[in-house]
C-alpha cells in the first residue's frame, strides 16, 4: 500500500493493517502495538495524513465526559482501503445495474442472496461446535469471517454483543446496491440464531461494519401484591 521505500513503507503497511483490523486507534495505541516511540509513530501518521491514507476523528465518548480534549483516533480513508483486496470491481457494478434495470430490486436482492450463500455454508460448518449462546456463536463467526478476509471481531456489551467487520470486500458495490449488505445481515442473523441489527457499514462511509446482537431476554422480577 505505502509508496515510501523500506523500512518506512513496511511500517506504514503495518499501521494500515492495524487500523484495518481495529477500525480506529489513537497514536499512542498504534505506537504501543508496533513498538514505536511517540515521535516515530507521529512521523508515520503525519506522512499518511499527507497522502490521504488516514484521517482523524474524535473517539465517541462513553459515559460522563471528563476533563481535557476528546481522544483523537486515526481511521483509514476510502483511498487507503482500495489498497486491500476487493473481490468485486467495476464490472460487478455494471452487472448489477443491468440486473436492476431488467429485473428490478427483487432480482438484485436474489442475486445478493445467491452470492453470500456459499459464505454462509462455510461459516455454518465452522459454527457447528459453537453451542447455542448467541454471543459465543458471534465470537466463532468472527473467527470464520476473519479467515474469509473480513478482519472481524466480536465483543460482549451491556445490551448483548457486537460483531465488527473491519474490511468489506464489496464496499464499493454495496454503496450503490445495499441489497448486498441486507443479504449479509440476514446471513449473520441465521448463523447466530437470533435477530440482529446492522448499526453501521463501511459502504455507507462508516469505519467499521457493526452489527448489534441482542442479549438474552431477562425475566422481570415478580411483583408481590399484599392484601389486608
């Protein structure tokens, strides 16, 4: 990806790969992961900013805002993502436009479902020993998707779980044809065994494809009514 000569080029490739896997990271986090001093990581990030390979965003604040400025994080730009493998190119977009013109949105949806069917079968085979817990299945699915090139991870959160995909091999096509994202979300739902909600997608300009997995329903405590 990087145009700089080695060793700077290799280091920037490592920075880009790390941002691809994490979605976003601070300069301190990147430096710690790569064993670079603050000055060294800043030099690489400044160069990548100048080449429009990364951009700066504020890290979302969770809980009460403390003192000081919000943490600045770095994310890959769309141009940088083009340096990673994509399975679809311009001819795929042209083909889908033809399908949409002659068959309508339903035909595009059917095509999208057919495209993700082999991926679903491969992942289903991996999930056979994952049990029934949705979060455990999401973790197993993240490993399977990573093996497929999606750089995925799953985490438990207060409301259930979250599956993040840091690379989308069809992002450019899905930006025009969201049926591809819809088909993939349906696959995730079937594999995990529960309804899921897509919160963000790389195709729509987000840094990560994020899918929320609701936790198990909790029984409300019984209310005792006293009489007399």
